[in-house]
C-alpha cells in the first residue's frame, strides 16, 4: 500500500466515524422526540423550515443553529456537531 492509499483509507475511516456518531446522535434525538410525542415535522413548522432541513441538521449533514437551539431549549439536550 502506498502512502496516498494509506492517507485516503485513514481519511475515509474518519469520515465514516463522524457519520456513525451523527446517526447515533440523530437516533437519540428521535427517541427523545418520540417520548414527548413530537416529530421533526412539528419542529420544522415551528421554525418555518422544511422537515428535510431538520433531518439534515439532526444527521449533521448541515449546520442549522435554529434547530440546535430548539433541541437545547425544548429537549434540554446539548447539541455537539461532529462536522
């Protein structure tokens, strides 16, 4: 294995690890929403954004501070993005 391949492998592992952490975070938030009888669509409506935007924010695919703030204020969870 040459050095370029090794660097790419290492970079891909790091990206996969971040994606995995974001999926776990999203699942936990989804669980907390379900316990409270809330949905991503309700968050989206309250924040006047699309439910897809809420989903991307929860998965860490985009940084939407309003979603993070809503989660912190309404669920009492600290949001730490792995981006």
